[in-house]
C-alpha cells in the first residue's frame, strides 16, 4: 500500500493525520517491552500485578478475601474464581470472599473482555494462592518444629502428625504476603481439586431472582438525587439554544447542566428528572449535519471505496495440485447494537474535590484514566467501583454514562447523582458492532480438496474502549465546550485480531491469503460488540465451507474433518454430529434443514461446534430455530454449569443477531430507538440448546464467553440453505430477505 497521508473524519467529523498502512502494533510492542516487569515470567495477570498481597488476604478468623480486577457481567466469573482460590488454599468455599473491579483495592487487570477472565485472573489467582499456601505451610512448619512435608491442610487449619496445629489466622502474624510472587509454587493437579470441575451455584444469582439489590440501578446513597442527559438529535449536531430557566423552575429540579452541547439535569425524584429532561429537549435547538453513510447494499459498496489500512494477516504458498474448480462469494453483516435490556447507569459523588463513581464498566482502571483526562484531574482523585449492570457486555454505554453522571454531580453541591440513560439513548448513542464485507474465493482440486483459499475483508475498528488510544473515548467529552477528540481507530493485532478475528481459517489449506482492510473513518460510532469480527468471519468461512463441500459432492461434516489436523477441533465436530444424530449426505426439504458450524475462538481459545435445526415458512420467509446442539472444549473446566450457560447463551444471542438484528439510519440520524424498530428474539422463539462439554484436565482453561456465536450463525445459515436450496449471504436472515431469496 501507498504510505501517502490521508485525512480521517472521526465520529464527530474531526480530522486527524493518518498514514495508510500505519499500525499501532510496533508502538505497543515497544512500550510493552520498555515497561515489562523485571523478574520471572508469571502466569496471567500476575505478570503485571506481581505482589501477593494484591491478590489475597488472610483474615484473623482464617477466612480469605481475594481480589480480582475482572468483573461480573453475568458470566459467573466471580464464582469460578472463588472455586480456584478455595482449591489452592485448602479452605471451604464459603470462607472465600471475592472483591472485584475497584481501583481502590483490586489489581489492575485492564478490561474484562475477550473471554480472558479465567485465562488471566484465574491463572494469576491459582499461582498466587498456591504460593501463599506454601508460605503458610512453611511458617507452620517453623512454628510447630516439624518438616513442611509432614503437614496437611484442611479448611485453613495446618495439622502436624503429632497433633500440633495452627490456623491460617494465627499464622498471618508471621507469614507475610507483602512480597513479590516467585512463580515457584506448583498449583495442585486436577486430581486434587475439591471445587474446580463442579457446578457450584453462582454467587450473583440469588439477589437477581429475589428482587434484592443486584445492580448499579438499585443503588441508593444518602442524599442521592437522580439525573438524565439530553442527547442531540444526530451525531454531529451542535446546540444552538435552550430555555434553561423554564426547566430550573420545574418541581424537584436541583441542577441544570449546560456545557457546550452537553445537556443534563438532576432532580430530587427520578420521574422529575425525566420530566425536566423532556422539557429541555422540547426547547433545545440544534444545528445538524448529514454525516452518516448510505444504507442497504450501498453501505457495503461505500465501505469498499473508503481509504483503508491494509494488511496481509495470513499467507501460505505450499505446493499443491492445481485447482479445477473455483468458487467465489461475498458475505455481509450490518451494524448491530448491544441492545442491553437495562439502559446504562452510573452513580457519581464529588466530595472534597475527589470523585467516586460506581459503574458497570468492564474496565474500572481504564475508565478512571479516561475520566481523569475528560475532567482534567489526577487519576488519584478518582475511585471507580464496579457494580453489575442489568445488561452489560462488549463496549456499550457503561463508560459513557459514568462521565455523564460525573458532569451532572459536579453541579449538585456534593450530593450523589444516579444517572440512567433512556431507552433511545442506549440505542442511538452506544457504540455498535461494525458492519463488515467479506470476499471469499477458493479452488478445489480434482479430488474435491481445497488447495487455494483467499479472504479479503473490510471493517471499521472493533475497539474504541476507554484507555486504548490517544484520544478520549467517552461520549460527553466530545460535546462539552472544551471538547476532546475521540481516539484514533486501531485494529487489535493478530493472533487475537479485531475485525479480522477468526479471519484466518483453522483448516489446513496449502495456499491461502487473508487481507484485512481497516477503515479508519468512523461516521457511525463503533467498538467492541461480543466476538468482535469473529461472528461475521466465522459466518462467512463456515458458510463457504458448506458451499465448497456441495461443489465437491461431500458431506459438510466429512469435508471439514478432511481439512483439519487439530485432534481437538475434530473432536468437537465429531461430538456434536453424534449428539445431533447427523446423517451424512442428508438433504433438507419442506422448509426443514440442518447445518453445522465450527470455530476455535480467536484461534486461541475454546473450540465450539454447533448443529442447528431450522424451519422455514416458504410463504412468509420466517425462519425458526427450534433446537441446536453444541460441543465445546475449553480445556480444564472450572464450573461446568457456568461454561454450559456461556455456550448456550452464545447460541441464543447469535440466533437473535442472525435472524433479526440490524441498526437503521438515514444520512443524518440513527433511526433505531426502541424495541419496535430493533427486533430481537422473543422468549417463545428461543431454541432448545443441548451443550456437551469435553473436559480436558491436562490442558489450561481458556476463554469461552464469546466462543459459540460464530459457529451458531454459520450453523443457522447452513441449515437455511439445506432447508431451502437457497444460499443467503447477507445478515440478518429476516423474513423479507428469505422470502425474496425463495422467489
């Protein structure tokens, strides 16, 4: 690619110098190398948070408090981490208290994302607790004057053969964890686990099902008042005027905040805040500018024509027979929303010039840094404490609403403010998952084997989270009078990848070339939606594998197995095929069909294969997915029920994305604002999902939270093709789109 300068227009139309082909990866690597901790390589997040006392504390009564920077967002991670802690320390699970995601008390583990909590925090806690146990046992050996090898530990009590004993609580006066981990203590083998591998009930569930305070939305602080923000009608709109005085005189109003084009209100009661916000909205006058891209098929043609950072991310050129048959296809995915059931919410409190924010952010430490930049105060003056949100995953509005609440609370004379977005705020202003265009081409030899594979894709960035760039990635910071610019677009480097996540097939093809076009211009706000680019890439590759199998006259399952060398990959495909009663060569008909999809998430994490069964109404075009089967291999399973829930939830979410979900907009405004024009799967439409786990105690535990969505969309798309004889390559598979394909 040429290295000539181009101009990037960001979400608000601001410009920044950019060079085609420029990558942040070398800078990131250089920084990582210069900042690398001195000492042995330690597991997971222990590498960057090396002190043992940052991870656990033994209390005087012998109970354990463990700390994690990862947060609970419905994936059951706090329960799973407690299981690891209890096992390595030899204490009952009930005696383990977990504290997560608090900049005042927990290690900085960045963002809870990418299905890495067990890999990063689990590995760190396992190693830290193993070393802490060794320290406690050595201390007990000295205290009891016996060899450490003769001691045994049960529920925090160290016992010697002659009857001597010492509790963890008694040993803490001598056994100090104020030291750097060495990584020398060996964690327990799986055969010695008492809690790992068992379906322990999740700690976060009881309050959620009994009406207890479970979410940040439920928080109540003394003197707390309620806030609402008034958003512009379109992304680049500027506030011209507003009648603040009329709203200030409304019942219960405590403060009206106007800072540039940022508008907010705080009131004694929530309904008063909503009424005041509506009053501001009615009188506000805005200058609007068309800035959004075209819609429909024109969107994808537009994306191809935009300046891009182009990189070849995977290439092979091995000797192989010549191709005798060539296939090509294009697949698309629209902009899609998180569509969280509970709108984003935060509580903010200023006291003596310092700010405390309670947020369902996935990254308390990155959010603290971004708030510091936006508010122009030191990070040390800000505490961010995680509280669960009623619907939070990916990069939705959780971080943005924290700044909204902070700006609003600054005008209330020290009273805390709980600020919650309205439904239209959530739909129109959260970051979406990027639209994508994927061109595939492949050649088959005379034996029906793939000998050449080409993948070229176009996508915006899939990560504009706080703390990741040179700008300020918080919405309100772009609208205040002293506005700050959004961060520069970037792609997460391979092998994890961003828009190109899972774009390199796991299949063995002798010749292949994979090209990623990152589109730096972001006229529609985009960031991390669950799986990032993997959902679309697996949809495309796995749909194409079915097309290639058909061209080769092969069964889709046999065709995949033929092109795989990884035995664990083969095992999940064979397992799910057996569980679903797959019949080789079976053809669909009468609107009923089955399809399969497979991927190893990020080519680094959990292996998942899905078989979906569909019913297609030929008159209406409506697609139903009554049942699905999934097989998953995540290495050592910590909590089987939790892992099954993640796989099942991924299949269901993917079904909704695949059949219904797309953001609508015109040249100026986002049109999607409520459930009427953003359709999601309803409860009666949810498929029955049967999950089979392949436990591998000898393998490390890997991430699974985002592993099922890609295989599920492919399985559904392949099942529709099997049921109808028509291949649909554009998502979502709406009734209108399917009906058009059938006619």
